[in-house]
C-alpha cells in the first residue's frame, strides 16, 4: 500500500478512484472501465507534475523522510557486488545504524559506508532509526583507515536524522567520535564520494559526508539540525518546523547555489519512492563519473583538494 503525504491528497483521491474502477472491472467483466482509467491516469500524472514542480522546503523534508523511500540496503543490493559488511569498532560494540564494508562497484574494489534507517518496526529498532552511536562512527573510521591503507575509493551514502543523542552515547564520546570520523574523511588519500539519499542531519551526516564530491538527491535535505530541533531552539515551539525549514536553506537547490554540494541527482516524477530502480541507477552513474574524474589524481592532491573545498565554504557569501 502506498503511503501518501499530506500534500498529496489530490493524487491519493485520483489513484483511489483508479483502484475502485479496476476492482469493479474485476468483479463484473461486462463493465469496461479502460477509457475512464486512462483519463484518470493522465490526471494523476498532471497532478504529480503540478505538485512536485513547486515543493517548498518543508514538503521536500517530508519526501526525504518518506517511509517507502529507498534506503542504504536498497542501494547496496543494486550498486555493489560482493558486498562484505564489517562489524564492530574494536573498542565497544557493533552499531547497526552505520553499515560499512568492502565491495566491488562496477568491477572496481571500493569501501562502502552508509546509514540505514530500516523499513519496518523490527528493522528500525535494529538500526536505531538510522541514528548512529559513537561505535558506529568508530567503525566508519576503521573502514576509512583500511581504505586509505589499501588505496580503495570510498563511497558513502548518507541518510540520518542525526547522531543518537542518548546519555549512553554521550558518555562514550559521541562528539569526539563524530569529530574524528570527520577528520579521517579529510585525511584519507583516496577518492571519497558522498551522496545524501534522504536526510543529512547535522554532525551525524557530515561525519561520513566530508568528501571530494558531495551530491544530493533532488528531494533530499542536508542541514545542521532538523527543522523541528531548530524551531524548538529558536522559538521553543517545534510546531514551527515548517517555518524553520524554509529559513534554514536545507534543500538541494539551496545548497548547490551556496556551494555546499557539487551536484543534484534528479529523482523520478513523484519522488524516489515511486521508482526506486531508476534513482538508484542514476546515483550509480553519478558516482561512477565522479570516480572516473578523480582516477588520475595523486593521493596528496585528492586530500588537499578535499580540505580546500571545505575551507573555502562561505568565503564568497
């Protein structure tokens, strides 16, 4: 069953009528509903085009959080071959919110890091709703060190509302783990390509997204704090999240214009959740092009360019 967002009511009404007509035709073969279904399908497409051509920042936030949006496991299954996940940070424990390991990407050995939210109650609890604990970032550091040692390009897929804010995580050094993961991203002498596939929340995202090339899906978001969190701090009212989202410049278009990201990956009409296969394929093509572009650069050059890229942010504003 498709999950409709609140602003998609015109679409849900039309698609509901199509379902009813198809059911009616199945129950009574003497009734021909083909023409009416065809007209409704045209109206559905027109409604999707109209609605998705003028999404505001809060609506894009809702799309980025859509429960049927493809997650890391969906990308990993399609984009990578021989994916071998590695577990544990060699210090405390395993954190399933961050998935990391070694794989082949179109025949090329790579290291892979990503955040997984889960897609049902059981998997969401297992992956802590995509909010990593310190051991998750320390696992990412371990994979980055391994990639640097063996000269493996790193691909990271970002999808988190933010790092886990619990007491236990703070006691085990959440901020320090995020800082060291960010530092490690800046220090490796291999190509690092990052893609925000859903939510890019705060330090929880930047810890694995400090790449040579950073891309966002068209309806993803990338921010220093969630709109709800910003509204709670600024106005002590989380219900003003819509207003916060608009002012925070969190959409792909905003961040591309500010020079925070390098490019935007187009999504299918109606969002990635309506055609996961095509958006995953498009993401793979962008990653492949980015790796090919950096293939001839030395390790020192890759590291220096990455550091300079982030040092330059905001200088021309």
